[in-house]
């Protein structure tokens, strides 16, 4: 189940339990807020579209406030000897989606509620832990460094398979959440990931 909301003049596709960064909202960290500009709600094959908004709300918890990466601004007027340098960091509010309409995000079970794992008989000789597959080293893709890997991992993208299977909708969502500004398409992450997977299967 997911919804499309309008916040700060931008549209976001959100799902239960998902975190996203929106334009700064006037709310304290930990507060619950209602995002009432809901454009669409989809549950399986059932899709409800507003005209322009639906009579439902998306509830979210404010995780905190922060500032994005610095953008470098350079202006030059040729033949005038005029050059201007500036920088900008956009403020944002990070939210976690807890409810879409009547559907609620299920909290993770506490330690007491978690079933005890079944103990398997110990092997005679413990096998050495397998080294992580080279195919899951996301820095093999041109344009991805350690900092971007951490950001991707934070939203659940941890392997080349994830990137190779990106749809246009996935690319738009990741660009929006991580403020990549078209970097995925510009550096062709999907094509690079598919090629690396093919090379690994040879």
C-alpha cells in the first residue's frame, strides 16, 4: 500500500514505515502530524485518485530537522570581469510514515514478543564465514562512493540486484529521497549494475 502526497509544493510517493525528507515543517521532533494533501492512495489493484485531494490523511512522525548537502553556485558574466561564488544548504524535515488512511504501520515485536530461534545442532567443525560477494560492492558503479553507499543502505538498497531492477518509479523515488538530482540516469547506474552482474555470472 502506498500514497502520493503533496508537501511544500513537491509530490512524494510514500509507504508505511518509510522515511522521507520534505521541505521544513513547523513541528517538534517526535510529534505526530497529518499530511492532508493526499493525491492518490493505492492498495494492490485498488487505486483511488483525488480531484485534486482525497478525504483522507497520511499520518507521520517527525524524526528531526536538518540541512542537505551544500550546493555550489557560480555566476559569471563574460567579458565583464564579473564572477560570483555562493553556496546553499536546503533545510528539511525528516518524517516516518505511520498511517495511510485506516492502515497502520505494524511496530516491530519487542524482545519478549520475539519467538526464540530454534537452536540447530552445532557442526563438528564451524565453517569459516563467507566473504561478502564482490557483486554487492556498490562502489564498483561509477558515481557511487562510500558516502552514497551509506545513504543507499539506509533506505534498503544494499546490492547490485536492487539497482539493476530499478524501475522509472524507483529511480524517481530514490532521486527525491536522497536529493540525487538525476544522478542515477546521468551515470547510468542501472546499466552499470546489469553489466557487473553479467560479468559476475560468467
